[in-house]
C-alpha cells in the first residue's frame, strides 16, 4: 500500500509534465553513445581507461540546472550508473566511480542533487539493473564480450544493488525517484529470471516511502511501482516496437525520448529534432496524460551540447507563454487537427495541423473561448474559424 506521502508525490509528479533525462558517464568520452562498451566489443581494461582521463572541466551543476529550469522542466533524471557499471557518485560499493577512479574526483551526482535542491527542481536517478562489468551479475543477452571472469551470483549482485540504492537514498536527501533499466536483459532466458523486483521495491519504500519507482521493463507494471514509463513512444502506441504487450496503467505516466537519435553523447549525431517537433511531442504527451522526459547527452567536457541548449531555450519561451495548457493538466482527446488537454472545466485545444476551421462537439456549454467562436445550442457544437497551426485555444465550460 503506498503511503499518503507517496500518493502525494505521485500527484505532484503527474502535474510536472516535463523533465530532462541525462545520460552522462565515461562512455561520453568516446562520443559513440552509452552502449559503446558492448557495441564496440571492447574489453573492460581498455574501456575503463576512459575513467582515468574523465575531467569535465566545463561542468557546472548550477548552470546545467538553471538551463533545465528555464526550459520549464520540473525534474531531472540522471544516470547514476548505466550498463557499463560506472557509478557517478562517491560509492563505497565499488572503486569504479567518479570520485575514486577519475582525476576529476568530484561527486557530480551530489553537485547536481544540491543544485536541484537550490533551484527547486525534483531530482530522480536512473539506475541500471544490468551490469557489463561485474563478475557476479548473471549474464543476460548483452555485454558478452567485455572480458570478465564470470562468476554469476545474483544474491551477491542483488545485495550490491541494495547497498548502492541505500547510499543514493540516504546520502542524498533529495532523491525523489528511481528509474530502473535493463530488466529486458533477461527477457529471453530459457528459464525465467527472477529479478526479485518486489523485494527490491519494498526495500526502497522501506527506506523512503515516497520515493517514486519506475521500471523501463517494457511490460505491464509490477506491484510496487509508482509510475509507468514508455520508451520512445506515447503511452499505448508501439511505434518503437519496445512494448507490444505494455498496456497503459492507472499510474502516473512518463514517456522518454531523445533530442537527436542517441541517449549518450554521440559525436556524429547532429540529427536533432526541431524545437517545434519537441514542443509538439510535449503537447501530445500531455494530451495522453503523460510527462515527457526529454533526453540530453552532455559532452565529456561537461558542457551541454549547443544544439540541445538552443532547443531548451525555445521550449522555455513556449512554456512561459503556454505552460498553463500543459502543467497540471489531465488527459485529453485526439482529433484530426490536433489534441486537447484539460484542467477541470477548461479544455485547451492545441492545433497541430494546418487547418482553417474546426468544429467540436461539447458536453457542456462554453462560457468563455479565447478566440471568436460560434456555438450551436441545438447541436452542442463549437465552431472556430481563422485558426492557424500551433494556435492554442482556451475553452471554458459551464
Ligand atoms: O539500454 C538503455 C539505453 O542505453 C537507454 O538508457 C534507454 C533509455 O530509455 N534505455 C535502455 C534501452 O531500453
């Protein structure tokens, strides 16, 4: 049973509608995305050398967080440890971490946690369930060529994860959400693999009852989860092919998407979606009752790529003007011309397609419409003309 605190946290999370996802680690140095250890078939000794020269001289947690805040984002989700097993905080559980293994020696996770606290931004953490480096992690479908001497022992690996999660939740006071990933690594096992997720969730909630747990497992929600996530897809759509069996639950929803084509920094990927495309995605997500967790892959020198900053600025300008139609809204409807979002008796019409006029059947009489309109009392239809793509029309019902 979720506590009252937890239910309150879920409600607040649902109202946020916009967050920033950060994939940052030593993989960023290779500039080949966060799967480079696996995809490049590197041996761990070679790959790990990147730690000994990780020195992001231009990293300023406050500048990052201010840029996210100005974009209108209400929370961030940082990769605390991705599949390469490198921990972005001062963990006692492994020397392979940002403080002990790099010349930088700074706890970037802690600095971002503090900056978020100061700026009033919610702080969530991504945590990989799978590990391409540890010998005790029972090998799944990935990370076969990293050259470790495998000694699978899930009890020991499970304990390691619990210890790390305890550090994250107890040493950094403002961690309000955990975003698990990698569960799918064992989805093709001949004998079903028991991740002991419910046990892990109970442990997390025993440490911090209001902590919001989500898992990118691409299946229906598991007991103990507090929000449901969809990778590269609006809830209920399966265009990316990750989630054919993922039904939409009653939990708060979140979809994640990249700004370009990669999660981690990729030096060759300048194929960024336009600001307009990203804003449209945010609107569509809100209309599905979902948050958008928009990803950025920071550079190895500690800077946010300029193309990402440009888009954050544009989104911020739009959110300052139109945020009312996004924050705290509930699921709306989809129409040939666009979508709607709702807040109580107010419906926001987001015109996403090139259209001159729209006609809408309402279940109540409008008492206010932000543009000239005609209302047919008999048919209960609202007609609006002379509209333009990307207009937002506020309709208040009696
Ligand atoms: O393998 C990861 C990937 O690197 C990235 O973190 C994404 C984010 O949704 N999740 C996994 C793929 O499903």
